[in-house]
C-alpha cells in the first residue's frame, strides 16, 4: 500500500488536491486543517466559501475514499491563506 503525504497552501482560488504521480487506484484521503484560524472548504472544481461540499474548521480533519480518477479541490476564506496536511493511502 502506497502512502503519500504533503502540505498544500490554500487561498480563495480552488486548489486541486493531487500528487505528481498518477492517482490510478482508489484511495483513502485525509485532510487536516493546520490553521489556528480560517476554514478549509472542500468540494469540486467550482468550490468556494459559499459553494462547497464540506467545511473543515481550524485544526479539524476530513476523510473520504475516492475512486480512481476522482478529484478534490479546496479553498479558504477570510484569511490570506492556510495550510492543510494531506495523506493518501491506496486501497
């Protein structure tokens, strides 16, 4: 089982949560909001602070299983940027 980890900086522009190598298998993804202030908004390529699938509070986490080829995007609001930690495991 391959495990990938990385830090991703979010802004008001949707950022694709991906890796340089192909996500060619189903995977379990965990996103942790490392910010003391500022929410991470998770969704599709049109995600915004008012159009999102899930809001991750400061220091909160979100986990999901994705099929091969599915993508997550994230943004923040109210602050210049925040950093999230992402861990992905092939399943």
